[in-house]
C-alpha cells in the first residue's frame, strides 16, 4: 500500500500523507490556464481535460493523493433537475413541495449519464504514480437534498428542514439511492483507492436532526456500496459537525472520518484514531497568512500530533478542514507540504 492507502487502513507508521480538498481549483495557475480554454462543465465532462486538471497539483505540489476533478451535483442533473454554472451552480427547479417528486427520475440506470467520471478516473490512474492514492467522491444524501430543495448547502435551510419531515427527503432519497451507489461503484471500479462522501451541509442541522433523518439514509448508501464493492474503503466528511454528530457514526461502515477546522486534530485523533482514519483539518483561511505566521501555526499543530502515541496517529491523513480557497497563494501551499515533510521526516516507513 502507498502512504495514503496505509493511513486509510490505519497501518501507517511513516510520514502522514497529505491531501487537500479542492487541491485542483481556482487558486492554482495550472487550473486557471485550463479554465481559459474550457467552461467548468466542459472541464468536468471531458475525461482528458478532467484528468489534466486532477494531475496539476500532483505535478506542482507533489500531494500524496489525487482526487477526481468533478462536481457533486451531477447526479441531480441526470435525475432531471437541470444544472448550469453561473457564478456557482444553478438548478432549473427545486423540490418546493412533495408533488415535485413526480418530476424526478430515479434508478441505477441513470449512472450511464455519469460515465465521463469513470473514463476520467481510468485516465488519472494510468498517469498517477503507484505511490499516490486516488479519491473518487459523491455528495452525501443530505447535502444533495439541501441543494435540490434550496439550491445551496448553507444559510437558511428551513425549507430543507421542513422537507425532512413532510416526506420530501424520504421520497427524494428513494429515487437517489441506487443512482448514488452506482455513481460510487463506477468510480471505484475505474481505479479509485477510496470514495469520499462529502456532506458539506451536515453541520447546519443539529445532532438530533442529523441522527433522526440523515443517518439512516447514509447508512443505506454505505451498506449497499460495501455489498457491491467490498474492497473499496469510504471516507465520510461532514462540515460543521462535532462530537455528537460523529458519535452517531460509530457503527457505520466507514474507514475514514473527515473533520473541519473547528476541532483540534489532536483531540479527534485521541478519541477516534483507534476506530477510523482521520482526515483534516488545518483552517484553510490560514493559507492567507504571512509565511512566517503560517509556518508557526503549522508547527504547533504538527507538534501536537507528534506528541500523540503512534497508535493514535497511524491513520492520520493530513490536510485542510475544507477545500483550498480561491486566491490562496501557491507559495503557502508549498510551504504547508515543506513543513509537514520536514517535521515528520524521521517517521518510520509504512507497514
């Protein structure tokens, strides 16, 4: 196993791998050059171009894993909601009432409309060195529902909250489930080391709401995927959540838990490092700091992890608590990896 895969299996006794969400994105000059030639949709749906976008940060920064360049909303497009990008994603219509569910398509066969992701994944795997991990990803059921209802995943989600009680969430998930599992499957079969399930709106809901409505749908997806592709582990990331949310995930079939920057990484590793790999969680806003201040803060975080027992940190996947933000200085991305490799350089190799 490479560093990323061994950390995901909680067997890494060497340097923790580094991977950033949105490491191929607007901050990166490589991405900007491609974007001048293609629209965002073309970039995602042209496998060769998606592969090139994915490989850019590997070539320039030497991250330990690559992630498919795509978007989590494409399942909603093939379900019949339309999708365009105008300073952000826009759906043609929303699930305003329960009767709107009749306009939704459903079923695993819809994955035929997402095969460009699998084709891109195959190309990436061919170009990617064996020592690098490769992530596929999908949106979590709750986050996709919030987009379907609200057109966004943050802010006032009162309509989505109501939809969890009036039958819209249940009806939406009934049509989404088989498609979402199939989406995960085609990425895994095309070469992904793991599939990340990204629930970026989870923290907008209380732990009670999350446990009552979202957890069951998530479990259903994860268990169905594991039955179809038993050898591919899952990383689950939920932005804005904390201990009470994570406690409800204890018996779900995930290999890794992604956490944002609101909780100290050493605390999460201490509590959950013997159960899951842990991905995260430096505040992405730190990368706008002056280099000396950034380095000082990074050293404190990394030192707190180094002081933990090796058993607690053998599943750490080092990174940010969310995606790289637009206009982040590339020099600070390089500094992050430089400091991390320096401070963990004495760690023994993986097993």
